[in-house]
């Protein structure tokens, strides 16, 4: 059996493939039926294909700022490999309405197995504190890097790049 797991993509074969009972299950409190095990192993393997791997929230900043602040309360970051500060992605302001989030190249899971991270798809959202239209769009720009584009709308219906200063922006990826 290959030892992989999140954040890698797996198949049922990763978990030993389909199993069969050697004999009837006599005591289900100490024995596991192969059909039940096959079902949850298959479900776990399928989840590794589309389950969100990581998310990071930050506050939009004004142009030229080098320090990106975390929200003062609520969600900041989490990932399939944990939420320790050692695996917290860095966020930098690139230009008006553009941020980069960068995750570590490798992480260790709870079994202390190392995994190389590889962003496949990303998306983002922006919260509006006053009801003004705020948009965030994300795209993969490297194996561990996501570029986030942020926009604000006007009452006239125009949408333009904006840093979304002090608004919570969250980026996700699989």
C-alpha cells in the first residue's frame, strides 16, 4: 500500500485496492467487513481529488504597504496539513488590486510524511463591510503560488481594480 494521503490525489489502489473478507465477520466490534472498508476507502480517495487543500484570509491594504494584516478575529488560515504558523502562507501586495499568496513548497502531515504542494485550481472571495460590491478572483501562478485580483464596484455599475483596504479577502485552492 502506498502511503500518500492529502494533499496528494489518491485512488482506491492507494489504500490497498478492493478487499474481500477471508471469512464471515464473527465479531464486528473487533473485525471489519471488507465491503464497509471498501466504501470508506473509495470515498476518501474520491475526496482527495476535489477537497479544498488550503485557505487563507487577510485584510486588503493600501498600495505600497509591505505588511499584510490578518483579520482581528475569525478565520485566518487552515489546510489539510494543519494551521500552525510554520505553514501559514505569506501574502504580499503586488500592485493596485493584486496580491500574491505563497504556500511552503513542502509540508508534513500528522503522520510526519512529507508532501510537495502543487496548486491545481484556486478561487477567492471578498467580504464587503458596507455592502459595496467587492470581488476577488484567484488564479494559480506557480506550484505554491496564487495570484489574487481584487475589484470594487460603483453605484454607476463600473467595476475597477481596488486594494479593498481593510476588507477581508480569502483565497482557497485544491
